[in-house]
């Protein structure tokens, strides 16, 4: 008997429409896609608008204060739909559930089921329990091993997908709550990752984006040594894949083996996302980053030298406790050197349950926001200069769509959602997922404008 039949049997006519709302990072999105796969197997019909859904699933984020607020606001909006709309089952999953558990469920009684970061594969059982008239609450330990070979519904464009190679984190940065929410670092077996990559490529994926809390640590727990380079080499043998992109690379884990693999394999984008967080040694120690400013700069110089055309993205935190004007100036001066092609900067978020929560000498929110703006203004000028240097150059562009009479897409140096776009004119019709050669004619702080110079692409 299906869930829909169970609901009808209980006198609650239900067509099984479901909306899965995914908040936060790409790693969370993969979890949401797995839940959608499990729901689809049981006959649930996905709908884009939560107002049309009888089951609403919200996969939450709780990394920083802004993310928690967004998650709570989204849950409350779904609760209102439950009162006035079609929604009959409200499921909350993910990091906010793992972090606040029954407290959250008690404060928002409209929540019918709550699952954590390692129990979301039990979503069908949770909904079954709700349909029988019970609340469902399932929070396993964050480090619980997740099963392989679960179904997955890809929600990204058909030509690109995220591939999660590990979960959890062992780095223990003092500001970060992720180890408590996601558990210890757990690599997936290489064979399982390759199987999934082959399936995705067979479904039309051309750009595969590897994600984990720390991709560079991949394999340490399973094999006793990092195996990211080996994994990348085997992924490169999958014929239909054209681009392989790396996100979330912890600086200490980038070794010569990995650099050589990236350098010699054309399928691997010369693009690295390396969150350094800060450059001042005192702040790095307070953050428990296990590195120094000098080591970070040496790494960046080596990467730029050894990987031709490398595009480097980083993330920074300003306003960390103890960050005086001097420490901030060190960071601003470092950014001004122009090493980074892409950069995000975030005001420090004081999170209970982290070692940094108890640090004194705090920086005001207003000061942190001013420092954020200062760095972004410097980086905007750097980005414009780097883009101006691209005028008259030709780039391969992954076409993503058409807007106001111009096509747009991304180069190898641009990750989806977070980086730049290239707009271009063409007399030829381009389908999303094809590759065009574009000659850059105009440059702005972030985006480029050009003209297509070939008539057909892959």
C-alpha cells in the first residue's frame, strides 16, 4: 500500500504533491535531491510552489545567524500554509534540526516531523508516521554513516551537478559549528563516487562540481592518506564529462600531488576555492586554523605559478574577536595584493557551541560590516582590473541561457551562483549546456561582454 493510499484510507484525500525547499550550501542541495529521489520512488509528485504541496520538506541551514533566521522564517511561512493552504505534512530536516532538536519542534508545533543531518534518508518512514497520526522525531548522531546508492533527483540544470565526496569535518575551526552538526569527516568509497559520476554523465551532466566540508581531506579516514588526486584522475576518464570543478579546498590539504593532477588534466578546471578566512597570525591562531599568514601566501604564490591561468576564490571573516584595526589592516593589505580573482567576505557570527563563542574582546557588528564593505570595495577594483585584462581574449563559455537578446554563461573560472557571467551576442542559436567560444569586448567589475566567434558548439 502506498503512502497516498494510506492517506486516502484514513479519510484524508491526498495526491502526494511535495515541495522540497533546500537552504544553504551545495552539500545541503545534494541531500535535498536524495530526499526528492526517495519521495519520487514512493509516488510523490514534486511541485515547484510550496503553496501547491500537501507535503512540504524544508532542508535547513544553521551555519551562521543569517542562515538560522532564513531557516526559521521559511519554516514559519510553511506553517502558515499548513493553517490556510493545502499543506498537511510539514517536515523539517538538516542542520537547524540537528542543532536545536525538540526545542525547535516545541516552539513551532506545526512541524510534524523532524530529521537531522544523518537521518534524512528516513523521510518516507517519518511521513508514514505522521499520516498515522503521530509526530516523527529522528535525530541520529551526526557521524552516523549514510547509506549509498540512494535515488537522487537532479534539480540543477541538466548539464551540471554537484557530487558530494564526503561529509562532516575534522578541522575544528573555533568559529565553526559544522563538526557538531555534520559529525566527523567521512569519505565516501571511491567506487561509489565513480558510479554516481558515471550515472550523472550518462544523464547529460558535463560539469561536475566536487563538494565536501573539506575536499582536500578526501580519503584520509578510509585509506590513511589523501586520495583526492587519485579520485580526480579516475573521474577524468569518464568520457562525457568536460569540466570537473573543486570547491571547499582547505589550504593545508593542497599538496604537490594534487597540484600536478590539476595541472596535467585538461578536464579539471584551473579553478580553486580556498577559504583562508584571515591572514593575521594572531587571528589565525584564535580561529584554530593551524597555519600562518606566511604559509598561506607561499601556497598562493606556488599555486599561481604551477597552475597556468588559475582562478582563485577565497572566503574571509572580519570582526572575529580580537581583530583590532591592526589585524584588519593586515587582511586588507593582503587582499590589496590582488592574488584573488573571486572573493567573499562575511562578518563573524558568534555561534553557541563553538570555542570562539567564549572569546572576549568582541568587535561590534557595525565595525564588522564596515570592514566587510572596505574589503569588497578593494576587491571590486581588483576584479575590474583583472577583467579589463581579458579584453580581446577568447574564452570557452558554458551557455546557460538567454536574456534581453544576449546569451550568457560561465568560463572555467566561474562556479555557478557565486561567480561571474559572460554575456555574448550570436547569430547562432545556443542551447543551455553547449559550449561557445567568445571574444571579450567589454569588461565590468564582475561580468564580461563579448561576441561568439564559432557557429556551433558541443
